[in-house]
C-alpha cells in the first residue's frame, strides 16, 4: 500500500530517508511547515544536530503539532537526533524537544564523529537475520519505561532501539545501509494511521 510519508526537513539527513522511502514506492514530502503534517500517513524525524533541530522546532512552531502527530497513532520514527527529540528525558539538551516517548537518552554517548562504528543487531520484529547498524555520534537509550520497550541492544546490553506503540526511536542511521527492512517495519506500526492520501496534499 502506497503511503505519504513526511521527513522533517529542518536540518540533518532527511534526503537519505527520502531516497529509501521512494525506492520502496512511497510518496515522500519534505516537511518544513507544521500545516504539512496534517496530510501525512507517517513521519520520520531524521538524524542531524539535535540542539539545532530542537531550536528550529521551537522557532518554527512545530513542538505542539509534532506532539499531536505522535498522539494521533500514525507511525513516527526518530533516528539518532530524532530519537533524542522524541525522548521525555535527555541529558545536555539545552531546550525541550518533542518529549513524547517514555525513554531517557544520553546524547553523544559513543563519542565524536571519529568514534563512529558499525554493529550487527538483532532487532525484534525484523526478520531475515541481523541488521548492520551505522552509529555516528550516536546517543544511547539509558532507560526504557513502560509502555515503551527495548527492541534492540548491543552485545553489552546497551539499548539502541525502542518502541512505544506507534513511536519508534533508534540510535543509529538505517538510511545509510542499503537495508530497507527497518523502513518497511516502521510503516507497519501505526495504531491509528489514516487512509493514504495523494502526494499533492502535502503542499
């Protein structure tokens, strides 16, 4: 089923997500105004610089519309910086994010850009063997409170992916791998997704 998926395009790697979604046959809208959210079936909040995106969310009037979108039951996915913004608790973030998901996140937990790494993960709900995950200045999920639940960890038990109903937060960058399984999974987690709409409706 073709969907209209938005990628928040204030800053970060929104183009890479767009390319993956289009390769799967979906319509994609780059979201720069809150009113564009209304037409969407699903939304990705991409990786980037979390303090910059948080500032732009506030200055562009996105905070409450994004909270309302999360509450609508439509699939909402935060990757890397996006996971930080979805979390209700974040250390070292100097302004509020969206704060809807019952997780606590530690920013830049694995160090700087030069400390980037890859790891094979078993992700609950993703068939077909391990997912090769790319971590770049990645956060870690230091606590997961019900109703959120961890769906992937590193070998040492560090949580790097969590789900809460229609909300998904991951520490890594699936859009850089060529593996589309997480994008496909994300589009199935809606608890109240609306009927697909035409791409032109996104504005």
